[in-house]
C-alpha cells in the first residue's frame, strides 16, 4: 500500500482493491467531491496541519445535523482508511490461531465498517484525553477483538464435546491437532478417525448437535471398523499407521481431539514483545512506522540499504514490488526463461537479508539491546510482510515520480488540457483513447522502465498489461503540477 503524503489525499481518497490474475492490488481512489472540497479548504488555510483538519471535521460532524451535513463524516471515513488497514494487518498476526477462520481482509471489512460511521465511533471521544488517531486505533482494535472473542466463546459453549467435533471444518480439525502438538504419522491417524466419526456418528435431527451424547459402544466399534477398513489409504508404512484400532483406541483418540478442539477455540493472542532471534519491537516498528515520527529515519535506512543492493537485485525487486510482476514474468524479462523463477526467489531472499540487517541493527542499537542479531529464515518470514509493504511503497513511488517527470517534459498543452478535464471535471475516459493519450502514457512509462532499469522490453511484452494498469491508477491521482 502506497502511503498517502498530502493532507488533501488523506481526507479524499479511499482504499481500492483490484484483482489482477489472482493478485490483490491495493491502490488509492479519489472521490472527486471530497477532493474538490479539500482543495478549497486547504487553499483557505495552507498552514493548517493534518490533526487540525481531523478535529475540524469531527467538530463539524458533532455540531451539524444530518440535514446540514457538509461531508464531514466522509472526510473522516477517508482519513481512517489507513488506520483500518494497519489495525487489520496487526490483528491478523495477533490472532494466528484463527488464520483459517479470519483473513486480514475480513478484519479490514470489520474495521472499515466501523470507520464508515465516525459519529458512532467517536461518540465518547474526549480530545483532552488523547488524539483522534490513538482513540480510533484502540476503538477499531477493540471492535475486532470483541467479534473474535465472541465467535470463539459462542462456538465453544454452543456445542457439546461430540457436537463440536462434527462442527469443526477439516482445516480447523487439522489446525487444532497441530496446535496440540501432534505430528506425522499420528496426525494422519487422528484425522482419519475424525473423518470416520463424522461419517458414522450422525446426530438425530430432533436432538441437534448442541447436546449430543457420547457415542455408544456399538457406534465406537463401527468407527473402529471403518478406520481399519480405510487405514491403507494413509501414506507411508509405520507401526503406528499399520496398527489395528479397537473401540478403546477410538475413544481415546476422540477424547484427545475434543481437548484439542476446546483449546483451539480458546483465543490466544501472540504477545507483542515475544522475542525470537530479532525482538518483535523491530517487526512492529515496520508495521507502525508510517504512523510515527520514526518513519523518516526508518525510510532513510531502508532506502540506503536498497540503493546499496546489486543492480540485478534492485531491478528484480523494483519489477516485483513496483509493477507487481510475477517471479515467472521477471524471469522471462531478465533471463528469457520463465522456468528460472527460482533464481528470482533466491535473489529476493538474499536481498531481504541485506535490507533487514542494517534496519534491525539500528533498531536494536536504539533500544541498547544485544547487537549480535541473527537473521534466521523464521525472523525474515516474520518481517517479510511489513517489508513488502515498504518495498511496494518505495518502488511504486519511484515509478509515479518517473512518470510524472516524463509527462512534464514530453506531453503537450493539448494533452495536459485533456488530463485536466479527466482529473478536474470527471470527463468520461472514453475521450482519452480518441487521441491515444493513454497509449502515449504507457509508452512513456515503458521507456522510463527501460532507461532506468537498463532492460529491453519486447513488443508485446509480459509487462504490457501491468504497465497499462499502472497508468490507469496514476490517472486516478494525477499530480497537480501536471495539469496546472
């Protein structure tokens, strides 16, 4: 996600999620009405800071009736977009045991829905006791937490032990057993027992699954017989897998599964300060740096580390995170062989180590901690997601700047006029292809990529569709200097 820089952007743009061949691309989309309003407001007071406008809109929202609404709620909703995004990302990492039930997109939808009603969200906000950002973060986090806790508690209490085993999905069954410490080959056995249990132990419709009794001895024997009939399907051959189960074995396995299921539905939050190789404070800073003053220093450290990378590494990362090409597409462009994507992945892993080392060293020195850091694969995996966000921001910003600068030098007055109509007056984009302006912009960006990254893009190129999509997003947020 590209970080919004200007006050106008922060109060007039909304997150936009686009699916490109199975990849979710996150961008910012302007609301023309809010954009025009913010342009006028900022023009009236150029010295006003971000926090001033947030308080201004909140005050307007509380003082004005719904009939006299001046878009204050929508400006605040736009402002809270980044907060909802970061809260959802952090929550997903905290509730790791629920990763099969909730994705970060689910958490974002919950947070975004709450943010869409600022009047309710800030109903009890007191500016004397804190900032708008701090209050919103706690409220949104609390709303998500309540839903997760309630879901887990209700599911745990709603069903009897035997009903709960039937209620869990196959993924949840496996996750619960893994969380309980079961490994292969026992894991295969337990999952097969559960499958046979669900097949044989069918509840009576009148009873339902909330108060299911314990299986009878006859049912346990039937489950054992079914298990012994199917165990040849298990992969491998070990004494554990070849063992014949009787009803006592089945009952013991099911009791273990019940305990694992109950524990699985107990919400466990990953502590923020749980140190492994690199303290989580290092990872957390990457998550929250965009909301703090430390962002400038973090950005400087990572930017220098990025510039110090070998040219081929910078090219790969820029194509990957800036244009969002796949590893196979990058391998095709640079090596003329999509099957060499493993080399791209290997180079990316080395680059991540090179980027993270100076950052982690700086953070630990700030905390006066032990400087003998160890960038293990696990440490890199835990820091990969926030680093990917930084790389996307850095590389996309680079392309946005290149395209803006090239347009200033290469497009004429008539083309600027068309952009002005498109940007300022919501002119139908059907008019743009009539003068091949979009194609012209794509050619400009393609030339920038070739000259900056020192690569040759064939025609047609695997990057053509990506370049076209990038230009479309750039058109949504055309820099003012292009059209003035």
